[in-house]
C-alpha cells in the first residue's frame, strides 16, 4: 500500500491585542498550531479552532466539537515555538548598519572627550 503524503497547508495569523503570531499547519488530518507566546486561554484556543474550521482553514470536523467533549481536541497540537519566525534579511542588514554607526559614533565621541581631557 502506498501512502499519499499531501503538502502541508500553512496559514499565519497575528493577534495585536496580545502581540502574538500564530502559525496553523494542517497535514493529513493533523493540525499543529504554533504561537510565539502562551497568551491564549483554553477557552480562546477552543474558539479559535472552531473559527478556523468555520472559515475553511482546517477540517470541517473540528467545527462541531463542544467544549464539554474534551479540553484538548484530538488531532490538534498547540505549541509555543518561535523557531518558525524569520526576520527579513533587509531589516537585519539595516539594523546591523545602525548599530555599527552608533558604536562608531560613541567611540569617536569618547575619543574626543579623552583627548580634550588629556590635552588641557
């Protein structure tokens, strides 16, 4: 029997009220939700999963679970993980240039102050 592996469907969300990035990945009926912070209550997680199912991001079957069934829905893993977040290379380069300029400027100011102190 050959196993057919489907490509994962990945969606990213941002919640500005709690400053949290969330990545939802669905592969072969299993859902992995990664967030950058542990800022969701169990109730909010439950409603977020139901909303994902209602909007078609994950399987429709998760829409009909009630909170009385189980606090943890089967087939869903919720992780606090920031390894998936990548910073843009342009932003890193710009920040690096700014820091180098600030350090060079600070060193030059320190050098001028030391010279003026010793040359008096």
